[in-house]
């Protein structure tokens, strides 16, 4: 058995790398749906279907616990898969299987509160706070349209105002290994677009697409110096450690296996990805 990690492309490697550090003896299977990447501009039903197909492939490869290391898939497809696909695959395989997302741990990290917490509204309807802390979310168009970060953070912290900035095309540029100069221009434009829309820079920022973690240094340079970034890989790893402790029924293997699969063109990944990973990285055909 193994832990599966799914993403539309290479962005999920940011989460995958941290998970392999936290679970060094576990076996991992990583699947990138590069043939259909990016997901951010696709419709909801298509995202659900593609995510379900990816999870099926990971189960075939021996995964018992699957992490959707993709904000778009987590925002659009996770609940549907947990409600319909997970019970079906458990019955079919006769073994524990589950799918987890990355948005819940990110919201816990951004609010400092557990997912089960809901703020008690002490103010009258329509009454506003004197000041709010601004949280900016840089994400895909699909994640922005879901408003998952605005809705779920507001349930827990009414002193935080959340503004999502969709960054169409950015994940694709990272996937293709675009040069630093081109990425810097795109990131700068989106940081400035959020500043103009809100009236000021955010007090902290969530990189709400795992691809963006690969260029976290670019976001850090374009945001005001010292702006805290919520890093999804460490938040997800923290939450998964707690989850596995509570659910020992999931067999993650013990051979430290590392398998990398792609629905796209197999072979070496871009220089940027290899640089981020720390070594040349080759994907096998899915």
C-alpha cells in the first residue's frame, strides 16, 4: 500500500516533497494529470470527472490514502468524491480508502483555529469592525469562483477580510518552466491588481495554488517586505500527521518507494522543477 498524491501537474510536488519528509518510510505514488493541465479554467463537472479518474489510477497503483495536492480539485471535487466515490471504492476493493484535500489545513493555518470552530457572532447585523486584517489569496480562476476561502475563513474569523486574486495562466507558465523574468512580470501584475482592488497590500497572503509555492520567492519579492505567506505544504503535512495518528487503519507502506506518473508526456521535468525538487525528476507514463 502507499500514499497517493494527485495534482493537475507539478504544483503538487510542493506538498509531496514535504510529505516525504514527514513520512520518510512511507511509499508514495505521485500522479500528475499533465495531459489535461491546468484545471483552473475548466468547468466544475469536468474537474470532478478528471479528479475521480486520477484517484482511480492511484487506487490501482496501491494508494489507500490520497491527497488532492491541488486547490482547484480540493475546492470543486473533494466533497463529491468523499460522498459518492469513496464509499463505492471501499465496497469494491474491500479496504480502507480515503481522499483528503489541502484547503482545510490551509484555512486552519490562516485562522489559527481548528476546522470545527465557528465564530460566535457578537455584533449586530450590518455592524462593521473598525479595522480588519486583510488576507490575500492568489489562486486559479476556478478556486476564486468557488469563494471557498472567503466563505470558510469568515465562518471562523470575522476580523479577517479575504480577497481572492485569480491568476489565470500562471500555473501553466510554471508548468512549462517559464523564465524568471516572465514569471516576475505576471506575479507583479497580480499583486498590484489586488492592491488596487483592496486599496492596500494584504497583511498576509495565501498561495492558493500549489504551483505558486514553486515561485514563492517571487511572490515574497513583489509583496511588501515581511508580508507573511501561508505555506500549504507544511500546513498539509501537519494536518496529515494528526490524521494518520487518529486513523491507523490506512496502510502507507514501509519501503520508502517513490513513483512519479503522468498522463502527459513522460520524461524529465523542467529545469525549474528539478531545481525546486533538488535533483533531476523524471515522470513515467500513467
